[in-house]
C-alpha cells in the first residue's frame, strides 16, 4: 500500500521548514508539533516522519521529548531521524516511542554498525536515508551540511547486498522548493534495486505528485512544505486517501 508520510522538522522543539536543507532559511511553522501530528492522524494518516534537525547538526538526537509526546498522545507510527549514531541512541529512540528509525550519517561513517542494526533490530525497523545532489550523485550527510565522495548507487548497493529493505531518497536540490519530485532518479533506483521499498522525499507540489509516485509503485512519499504552504490541504489528503486504485 502506498503511504503518504507527512514530515515534522524540529529545531529547539518547534516545527520549522527549510529550503534545500539550508538552516539559514528556517521559518517556525508552529510551537506545537503535537497539534500538527494530531491533525494528520485525524485525517487518516498513519505514519509520521519526525526529523530532529538539532540532532542532525550535533551528531546526537536532541528532541526526544517531542518524540515521546507525539508517541504518547497519538497512535501514529513514528519514523525518527536526526543524529542517531550510537547503540544507545537507537535504544533511546525506540524507548521514547519511535516505531522505526531512519539514519544517514552513520551508514557513511560506520557501515558495519548500520548493518549490525539491521540484523539486531530487523530490516523493518532500520531504514536508510540516501540524500544527494543529482549533479554528481554524491551522498550528503549531517543534515546535508557535509558532502561526501560516496556515489549514491554504490552506497545503496552496499546495503542492498546486506538485506536493506527500506530506502528514503531525497534530491536535495528539490527539497522545500516545490519543483516536483525527481521522478527520473526514482525510476533509476527502482530499475537497479527492484526489491527495495523506495520512499520519495523532496519537491512535492500537490496531490498529483502523490498519484504519479503511487502509479510508479513506490512504497511512499514524505512531504512537508507543500502542506505547510497550503498547496496540499487536509481535504486533499482525505480525497487521496479515499481513492480506490485500479490494478
């Protein structure tokens, strides 16, 4: 089943939005992330992508209290990301209520540890984020603040060979600017790695983008800015969720 997954990006416990991952562009959307999460749940959303931007910058999660609050007051399946780098971080993330986690930097810095997490916790619970600029297909980490020399497809292949199931991939040039997802990139990933459950992220403009990604047989899509700028409404979400897809 195709999932639409709203994202809540956190800085200092507040819900913010950025353009292309640039922290200098941050705007506070809400001081109450729980209220936003509850609104999504009330409209049939089942999964939430919770991004700890403080954690991504500092290399360790910082917004456990927001994770715990949303987990305690909703039934959302929370996927948490941002600065997860140690076994202790993983334990805390799950203890505070996340169902799954998504990690990027640790998979670059210590691929053996990330692989160990997949084995220890199960590949249903440990997701890989591989974020890139399609100009060179190099992986970016630490909240996209650091560029590596690692090729996107080599990176995915390494973990694909070791049992990776869930991949979230962002074209960072499209994130937060609503220019449309990079459909060509996702098609290329699907062709090379047909058994991956691929989740698109970045560039969503409207519900038609949801439909196109769904028709491409992706696992799901993460969206944010289009909702916060009212290009996608809760009524749009209701309509999309009620659609029956002919196969």
